[in-house]
């Protein structure tokens, strides 16, 4: 356990009532968007459990609490009574909800166990490792395309194409359709941001319908002419005699495409920014497979791509002294905050790949631990090592800026030169 030498100053945008432990932080506030860690540091010292008024639920800021609550079976992702059972005025989200209600992210055992078991075979580390040459080839081809220019916005030119092409190829979906897949994905994922507008909701619903129709057509082709891709494997896979239903299949493919690139895109940009700002010698950081893996793990801890994960209470439960949740109420786990907790990490705000206390909650924990973690780690290890090897003089061309996308956390653009 580490100890902070002094309590941090409270950011001006953070408002706290010590009597109620209520906090107000507008997640769209520019200072918070660009550096949420100043708020997290203050919360670590003053309100490790707090009610975030802007979201309307209790949140946990500390590493140990977050890690334990991920594994606590008194809480889960599945809404009591069923997906959006108590929601009103959601007819305009019929197609979006039709996809989401079958998502592994939104359900609990026994259905979750069956779905995850069927999908997991493709994502275990030994299977994913076979993709290393393909990822390296793709990274080099992308760099070939912009190296001669002497400058690039890394997000669209490098960070985005690698994970979307890899997951599309795994599923057996034509990579020519990657721009369309990205468009559908972004529109659906926008639903998870704070205070989504009706315009965002309508767009997400339309994207969900088009995405589903596209995959249904593709699945029909694969039924007639199966291949060795993941879509064909999912069509054929059984667990104890139970197959994926058509709806489960479509939702699972959408989830893998959305989750399979969104976080990795953000994490790639965050990692490059962290490495460049650290001033560390990237030749050392990527000298060996071990140092490369350690650098990726530290980037996941230091500047995570997802900063909040929510769960439901299944019974009336005391979550902290004087704080009781009723059945069906949500709580928020602040992953980005937990990863910088001074009680869990020595020098938490230092980018330090060799740190002796290397750990993070960026992929979650428990039964909902990110199924794509081995793939994401491999993509980042290969792509980052390739980037810094090919472009050893890479540096910022402009001040990097994060997008206003909380609870996601990633670069709006990352303009570099060499």
C-alpha cells in the first residue's frame, strides 16, 4: 500500500457536500474531459464512495472496492425484471433494445455462461497469438501509407483500422465494409455517453437495425457456405446441446465488432500519448517481448479507455457505512480512478512500466472480465512496437486533445510528426 504525501487541491468544477457525500462533476466540463485524474485524486482523499448527482447513483473511486465489487455476486449487469423492464418512452429504441437485450454485457448466468462459453474459444490467448503476423503486416502497411508525409493524425490513420480490420477478418465480414461497420458502431456506442439526446437515440436505433439486417444476410450466406471464420463457428457451435439463437448470434457479432475495436482504438491513442509525454526511451520500452507487454499493461493502468462500468444491486445491500442500495438501483465503478489510487499504487501518477505493483481494472474482473482482453493486448503490443520502431523520431505536432465522450476516454485527434 502506498501513501500520498499531501492531499490534492479540489478542482473548481467539483462540488462536494460532506454531509450527504453528494458530488457534482459535469462529465462534459472541458477541464474534466482533458484531465479527469485531478478530480479522481481529490476523491481518493475525500470521498472514495460518493453519490454522483450528474448520474444519479453511488460511485466507487478506490481500486480495492472496484476490484471486489466486480466479483460480488450481490450485484450484476442484468437489470432486475429483465432488460429495460421498467423503462418508459423507449418505443423509438426498439431495434437498439432488440440487440442489447441479448448482449453478454447485459446478462447474468446461466444465459451469460452459455453465450460466453460458445464465444470464448476464439479469444483465448493461444488462439489469438496466431494473429500476430497478420497484425504486424497490417501495422506496417498502414505506416507505409503515411510515413513519407512526415505527419499524421494517428487516430484515423493507424489506431482505428487495425482493430476493426482484425475483428472483421475474424468474423469473416468483408473488410471493404469497415467504414460502414465503424459508422454503425460509433452511432450505437454514442448511446452510452452521458445525457444522450433524442437525435443520438434515433441514430443509434437506425444503426442497430441496419447493422442487424446486414449481419442476418451475412449469416444466411454462411449457413449455406460455412468457412473457418468466427461467424461460421458460432453458427455451428453448441454447448450442452444448446446453440445460439438467431438474435443471440446477431447481438454477439455486433458486440464483438463494437467492443472489439472501440476500446482498443482509444487505448492505442492514450498509450502513444502517455509514452511520448513520459520522456522514456521507447527503444527500451519495446526492446523485448517482456518490456513491450509491461509497457502495454502500464498504459492500460495509466490512462484507461473506459472510465465507468455500472452494476445493479439485486437485493437491498449496504455498500458503505450509512449507504444502502435498494434492489434494482445502480452503482458506478470508476475504473480510471481506481487505476490511479494512491492506496493501491506507488507513485500512481507516474508512467512506470517496471512498477512492482503492476495491475489494473481496465478490463474489469469477475465473470464479465473483457473476453477480448488477450486480443486487445496483442494488438497493442504489436502495433505500438511497430510504430515506434518504424518512426523512432515521432513527436507531437499539436497538443493532444481528448474527446468529450465520458464514460469513454480517448483522443479526439492525435497529430504527430517525425
